C-alpha cells in the first residue's frame, strides 16, 4: 500500500497506522514479553511463546516461529519491494515503538534489530533513517537503544562514504548509520557512545571529512567525546575545507534549534569572518533562511547579533577588504549587502555619508551600484542627521532637471530604480513630515513600475506622521495611500499584501484618534453618494475589513456605535456589513461589558447588550 504524497499527509497517516499496528501486535503476540504474559494466540509459555514451541539458543523462539517475526518479515518485505510503501514504513515505526518497551535480554531485541539491518533493496535501508524509527529509538532510555548503539558502531567502520552516490552495501550501511546519528532527535550522548565503540583514532582524517565523520562532529562534541571536542575547539586552525564543514554543521545546529552553546555561536561567527563568508554572515545578521538551512530562532538570533557586535572591528575590516577596487562585482555586491544588513541590525555603526559617497564612482556594474545605493538609504533611515546628505545625492539620480521622475521601466533605469527605492526608504523612516515631502514620498512609491513591497513602506510614514502631528493628518495620508494603490491596479495578491502591511498604520490611528477622525475613515467604506466628490475613494474589501478589525481591536468603545450604524447603512457593501457584525459579536462575547444579573432575576435588561442592536 502506498499513499500519494500530494494527496495525503503521509507522515501523519503512517504514524496513525503505526500506533494501530503496535497495539495490535502487542495484543496478538504477547509483546512486550513479561514472564507469563500471553498473546491472544499464545498458549501458556515464556514471554508469549506458545508452550511446546521450538526454542532458540537464547531461550527465545526459534527463528521464524513466533508471530512477531512473521509480522516484522511482512513489513520488511513490503519495503524491499517499494521503499515508499506506507504499510511497510508504518510497520517499522510500530516495531520501534514496541522495541523501546522491551526489558533487557528480551529475545525480540536482537532478532528485530538484525532483521531490520539485514534489509535489502536499493532504498529500503534508508527507511531506518525515519525520525520515528531508529532516531526515536536512540532517544529512548531502553535496552534496545543500547543494543543498536553497538550495531551502528560496527556499521560506521565502513566509512568513508560519499553522499548521493552509488556505493557497495557496506558503505551504504555506513551512510545510513551516519544519517541516523546526524538526525536532530538523536541525543548527543548516543552519538558519543557510537563513536567510542567504533574505535576511530583521534588523528584520523575522517573526523573533518565530508565523507567521514564531519556531520557527527558537533553532536559528538556536545555529548562529550574528547576528540570531537578538541576538533571543534581547534576548527579555526584547521584547513579551509575542514573549516567549511564545521561552519556548515554549526550553522545547521543553530538554525534548526539543535543542541549548541553560546561558544559555538561565537565560533560560527569567527569562522565566517575568517573565511570571508559574506553570504553566511548576512544570513546570520538578518536571521533569514539561507539555502539549505531555515531562519534563526529568535533567541539564537539575539545571541548571534551579540557575537557580531563583539566582532565589529573584524567585520568592518572584512567588508573594507571585500569592496576594495579590483575585486569582482559579485564580491563587492555581497559585501555591500552585508554592510547594509549590519547597519540595519545595529551590529555596525552607520558610516559618515560625506566620506562614503565618493566611493560610488568606483563601482562599475549596475548591480553593485544598486547595493551601494541600498546602503545609503539604510544609513539615512537609521541616522536622521544624515538624511539631507542622502536626499541630495539620491535625488540627483532619481529626478530629472524639471523635478519629475523619468521612466523607470526600462533596463537602463535599474540604477535610478535602486536610487528611488533607497530614497523612499529613507523618506519613510527619517524624512521631514511637511506636505511637500509627503507628496514626494507618494510620487516615489507609485511611480511605475511599483509593487506592494515598495508601497508598504508608506505605512511607517503614516505611523510617524500620527506620532508627530496626531491621528487626523495620519488618517488623511492613509486615505491618499489607499486611493493611489487602488488607482495603480496592483492586483488581488498585491492588494492582500498591502492591506496586511498597512494594519500597523491603521492601529496607530485608532490608538490615538477621536470619533471625528474615525468618521472620516468610515466615509470611505460607503459607496459614493450625492455628498461625495467625484474623486471619492472607496476602500476595496481587503482594506475595509482590515480597517474594521483594527477599530474593534484597538478602539472598541469609541467606534462601536458608529460601526453598528454602518451595518444599517444602505451604501455599505454587504460583505463589509457582515464582517462588522462578526467582529462586534466576537468582541462582545470576549469582553462582556454589562451586568448579567437580570438574566438570573428574570428581568429585562436595563440597557442594550454591547455589540448588539435592539
């Protein structure tokens, strides 16, 4: 039986089936085998073994005579025929779950492990790597796990073995053993035990070899293996290839929330600096996913940023070396991107633009110049005192002699587009809040070609305007932004993205506004009427729903009556009315604002129920 991966959650189905099989086998076969425990088909005998049945040398059943063996053989046979077979994989998971419950010396431990490890077929052996098979067994404190440790140690002796290549059976078994031990669910002390029993010499080259033990180095060190600890601590003096392997292993442990220490984070940063790995350092600085790894967990990211701040002089020197003249555009571009991320994250101070801007002419290709302009925009955003310098420089690249924005939709305009993006970023974060500057920011955001990501930066401008001058001008700017977005016809997906991005701006208005300001916004939920101008902006559904949600969440008491009135208004669209009603009802249930004693007294309520119309 095989379940199509695109049709079902195969892992969930296998796990559920495995629980059923484990319960069935335990009931039918008398496992786990306490003395005198019988299975449904057993007769009085030792550990579920039928009385008078054949016995093996260890006192257990003779090979192939116990129903447990038959069930396991069936699961293995399914996998040997198709290593993706759902029932076969579920059988291995069930067998593992039962193994973890067996007492020391039980005959089924060795019989089951031997049968699983003797599995044949091109890919069947890899089923043992499933997290709920041998990795889970190794995480348990049981006799079967200790027996598996010895078997894995023997299998590892066939190393080295390359990944993703056709290899002889002994090396394939070593590869599977290495992958099992490298699984994040396997405790470090188990990895240490396996390596101790495998007998590798401390000076073996395999410790730092991709085809050897490099992927096990960090978990073994965390488990206390002396050779692994020594190799990790001396990684900065290892050859470049070995440093790369350690660096990747450390990065994977940090991003996967695997076992690691603050010392390992410092080592990871040091290795990245030593080998000028600007791509890795950028991923660490931003916390975003990098090819082959996920994003950094918040706590790990905080610690990484601390390590980067402590290494600021080395990081500054690295960037200066990488952007030096004569290096390739790609190297310079990656270093400039790292510099921008570092300034944005606060791991490096913002440089003086008067000293930095003359470097612009030293970069020849457009992509590198675009990275430089991004850095300039971020510096101005972080340092309001440098905004004027950045504005003067970037404006010369964006506007023509008449003050207009020339076409940005041709290949030759890539530098101007990058300057536009940098200037808009700076204007939204630290630019002046005077009317002309606000209009310029709107022009920059909506000059074609544009997108929701570029426009969404205006949300910060709305928040800043509200904090400095109150909710009324912020609401007016929000209306202008949504109106311009509607006119630019960005499409449904972009509209959804922008509506979500502007929620912070909407929240800020409802945090500090007044009913008069809110009523200005409610007018834009209605279809145009005689009292409206011809350029009246009607908020599309996604913006309208977001505005209502923010009002109910941030300013329920001040907006409830107006929202109830909107439900009865003939020019409010039906979907908006339904959403308002749902939001008010939900808020009323969560935060009841009236006395319910009248219910117990059998009287009529003295006033309307909050969130409901009578």
